C-alpha cells in the first residue's frame, strides 16, 4: 500500500439481525468515554463510560418506542477529500399526551444549546454511540445531534396511529463508534 | 487486592465498564480500569486514581489475578471427584 493503509473488513461467519432493541438519550456534557489507544492505526471502541464531575444523576434516559419501528441509518457523501456522514434515528413514541410534550420540549431545549447524545442498542447486540462530546477527558470536534423533522398525529379513527414519529439527525466526519460494555451498565446510568 | 487505589473523593463515582456500573469503591476490576486509563491517557479516568504503579506491574497483577481465578475454578471443579474417591 504505497498511498493509503487499507484494512480488511472481516467478521466471524454467523447470522446477525436487523432493528433496534433500545434507545437511550443523554446530555453530551455529562459523560466521558474512554477509548483505548489505536491498535496498528485502527480506532478502538469505547470501553468505559464515566459520569463527568458536576453532572447530576441520572444522566441517561431511556426512550420507550413503538416496537419494530425504530431505525438508525446514515448516508455518507464526499466532496473531494471532505467526507460527511449524515446520521439519523427514527423512532415512534405512542400516545400524544403531556409526557410526550415534556419529552419533546426537553430534547428541543437540549438540542438548541448543546446537542443530544444517544446509545443505540441494536437487535444484533451491538451498542452504538452517537453525539458524544468528551473522549479521554477532552472534547472532540463538535458532533451535534438534534431533533429535526419529527411529526405527530392523532389519527382519524380508532385504529389509526396516535403518536410522534421522532427524527434525530446529526452530521459528522465518520461512522459511529461502538461501546464494548453491556447494556446493563447503561441501564445502571439511568438510575445512578 | 487491587494495586490501583481510588482517591477518597471519587469512591462514589459511577463508571460503566465491562459488565458493571458499580461505584468505584465497589469494583473488583480497578487494576483493569487503571490499565485502560494509562493506555488511553484518559485524563478524567486517571484523575480518579491515587498515584498509579507502572503499567507492567499493573498488567502482571491483572494476569496473576486471572491465573488465581482459573486455579480456583479448576480446584472447585475437581473437588467433588476427590470427595467421591474418599467414599
């Protein structure tokens, strides 16, 4: 490789699954992620999540969404050497009520000031991190994720859908890093 | 007994790592966390610890601990057979 270091994409032969199992949201200012040093130039997953000093517990909040309706996707684009990844989470929260309004107000306020962070647990078991701000005790280039394009409906008849189709978007320079711990440790941060 | 020691002011600090998000004072994998802190250079994680031993000493301690666990597990696995023989 005279020009660039290319890496293989390999995985052990075996099945995988699509879809999202859990989504949790956090204030990116509250959490610090530990990322081990590169191995042969390759970036490693996040292995530790610590609550930053001054953050008030709980710092992570679960989002209960309509089963089998949530999706994470990204679109990569390029202009010369400039690369952009447009990340998006779509999820439906059922029932238009005060709690839904409170949630929407909270995420709008957070998105306006400092952005939102997400843990996305895929049905495959992998946990992806989106919108993080602090890594290894220092801030990384801004990865701002905000609610953008959500829609809500009451439906017209009894069997119609009643709820909010949430859309969270954020642009960044790369695909998402994984968190190598278990989901139970994220749940612990929801009550810590 | 872990070689890495947590500063008193951080013993209640919660850290999610591996399979546990217990406060630092209740964790039994502090040496592992300390190794990660040194290798990553994570300033926040490093700030939780008292002055840390050298990386190779921490790694040796971690290996010894794992070996100890394996020996213990092997002994437990073989104990019932020994009891049977005595009968």
